[in-house]
């Protein structure tokens, strides 16, 4: 036997150690059952195994160190169990391992330095192992193929050394806290939300807000000084902004909740490009007393990488649906002269990580019912028949309590003509699942805030105001909605 696939059944009891006799098996999939007990150490004898799937069971006990003998394994999928103890150092022997998925268990301890030997690893997910603690070992930077590192809802954190942070910035998907409290002055760029502990990537071509937080070592009546920010692309200076001194006094604490307590400047979208770097000079004229301990340059040497990412064009076709038995055509009021800058897409532009947004209005479709489930099915059928590509949105007036519906990770959605509902459903198309607030169905178990809040300070460009960390995420059923850091990557 080479392939044993028993996933999505109702198997119970323990995993028999005699499975280790299947020496030729390359794929062993027991996910989504109700298996209990420990993972047999004998499984380490399956020397030809490439995939081991034990996720979504009721397994307990430690991860056997004998699994370090699976020399050909490429995927270990052990999520959603009750596994305890530490990650065995022997896992670092798996030179062909590409996916190590251990989220939603009860693992403890730190990441062993030996995992740095996993040079083929592309994905490491330890989310929701709340008893894991410690600073990530420097050896992890030897993982040149790692593209996804997810550590939310753990006590694991990254050292603030520049080389380590540069390694993290090279990943497409990383959710890693930074170790220790932020010291000295800080600067970052935000487009919707930003976090010092969980930095959020930025979208190329969209405006950003630079915020520079100047701090002193001791209480002072000295006002916030002049600030100069210089932006570089491919070694060439592309933009310079001078922010004048302000009346507010220099604080000793990091205060994100007041725009008046930071030096701020809008950075044009033309500046926001992949490969961007920044240098911030605080008090370039040297007017402050050195005894205040105000950092004069960020970073102290070199330039700070700004994580800006180019996004593919987001082409949306909007189809207004009318009920043949009902003369109400009010939905057409929302599609008349509709374009990407219309108010209906205010939340789409502000909260979703998209670039090159274009909107095409389809001719109206008269149908038997404008119930949104039916509208979604017809929208998908039209998308397939027309073969135009991009995303399709069916727009209809409200007939039931349902306000919107979408296919997760696909290209069609249906909604009433309300801005945040449209953005919510398009978020599902972009693979965003619900956040836990307001009774949202199937909430993401890995969402960092259990109340579904955004968890960091956001900024609303339309109204030029800050958005508090306690506001609900766009993918909740709660209002008012904004976007969280874990949703923009």
C-alpha cells in the first residue's frame, strides 16, 4: 500500500502502532476524525512517508521525537488537536520538510534552534499555542525558503535585530510579534491600520500616512521638533518631506491615540513602491538638549525597509438584479454612474488590500427572485458564461434579513447596496473568513482578538481621524467596522 486516505470519517479510538508496518506508504491521511490518544512513536519507521495528516482529531500527549526519522516527509499536518510538550529538536532532521503545521494545540516552550536546519521549509504555523514562549532563535534565518510564519496567540517573539527583521520582511505572510517594549522614537507608515508589534504590509500605489513618534528619556516642556523624512528606491532618493515643529510637548511614552502627539505627513502613492526605504531625521537642526535623550535618526545607521507590495489589478463587474414580479428598480439608483471612486466602494478602497481598482457596470438582469442566495448563483453563472475574468458582484435590494453572501476564495458575491457590506463580501472572495463578533458564522479560530476587534490603531483617510483598536473588524457582524492588521497581508 502506498496511499491510505481515511480523512473526513467518524473513526474513533487510538491510532494503531501497526500502521508502521506500511513501509511503502507515502500518503497517510487521518484528518477530521475523532481519534484519541497519543501519536504512536512507531510512525517514525514510515521512511517513505511524504505526507502525514493527523489534523482535527482529539490526539493528546507529546509529538514523538521519532518523527524526526521521517527523512522523506514534506508535510506534517497536526493542527487542531490537544498535543502538549515541546517541539522535538529531532524535527530539525527533516531536510525535505516544506510544511510544518502545528497550530491550535497546547504546545509549550520555545522553538528549538535545530529547526533552522529545515532549509526546504516554506510554511511554519504555530498559531494558538498559548503556552509557547521565548525569542525566536537566530538560526531560523537559515530557512531561505520560508514564506509563511504564523505565531499569533503565542508568547513567541522576534528579536529586534535589523538582520532578523529584514529576514521577516522578505516573507509574503508573517504574523510575528516583536520582543520587548519599544524604546526610543518610532516611525511607521500606515494606510488603514499599523502595528509596531505586528507590522502590516503596505499596498503599492496607495497613499500612506507617515507617523513619527518622538520620545524623550525624561519629562520636558520642550515642544516636538522639526522632522525630516527621506525616501529611497533602488538607492536613489525619491521623496523628501519636512514636518514642522508642533506645540505639543515631547512625551516620554509611546502615544498612538492622538495625532497631535506625532509628527505626521501624507506620503503620495507614487512614492509607495516595492523596495522602498526610509530615513527619518529628528531635529535635523540640532536644537534639542542632548540630555533629553531624543533619538536623532531612525534607524541609527543605514535605511529602514518599508514593506510595500504590488497587488494585482482588482477588476469588478457589478450586475444590478431586478425582480420580474416587482416593479421596484431602486437598485438602479446605486449603479447609475457607478465607478471605482463611488461612495459605494468607500470601504473597499479603504480596507481591502487591492490596487488598480476598476469597476464595470453590467446591464440589468431581470430574474424570478432577488433573494441573495439565488442572486449569487446567477452571478456566478453569468461570470462563467461571459468569461471576462475578474470579480463579479450581484447587487439587489434587501428582501430578507440576509445582507450579503459570497463564495470564499472565489470570484462571485451578492450584496445589498451598502458600502461595508459590499466590502465584507468581497473580503470573503479574498479568502477572509469571519472574525468573532456579533454571532458571525464560522469565525476564524486564529483571529488574534477574541472579541473581533482590530487590535491596533487605524487611520481613516476620508475623515482624517484615528480608528481605535477596540473597533470591530470588517469581517465581523458588528459595527462600526474597520480592518485589522492580520487581515491586510
